[in-house]
C-alpha cells in the first residue's frame, strides 16, 4: 500500500542523501520488502512493528525507538493501531523498493 511522505531535505527520487517523515496509517502493513541502501529510522508516533526475514519474532517499537535497517535485508513494517505511525527516515542513497523473489 502507498505510504505518505513529507520531505525534509534532499530528494528521495535522486542519488544522494535525504530525510523524510513517512506515515503508515493505523493497521497499514507494507509487506516484505528491502532497499538497496541502509537507512536509519526513528519512530515519532504510534507503535511500529517490524519483522525481519528469518526472525520469527516481530518487534514492537514505541515512539523514540531507533532502527538501523541494512540494505538488501528483507523486512515488513506494520503500524499497530489505533494511532497512525510517523517515522523519521534518513538515507544516504536514492530510495527504492525491492520485492522478494516470487512476489
């Protein structure tokens, strides 16, 4: 499902560093995916639930939680309602989404 993005600096559609707020609506799930480059994220609002491929236990991240997401590592993001999740994302490379094989 599409997510809402509010740019802070840089341009996520071009090479180079960027920062953005990303909103996942309450109950929204991204599905398993990866990105070419690493990113850092901070949960600003809501309960962000992350599942890393191969890790059977999803992690619930309250506001203030920090995530380092290695590039090319498949993961799923879910916003556990009832409040929308707002994430601060910082990446040193153009944004992309890689789907798992067979999807």
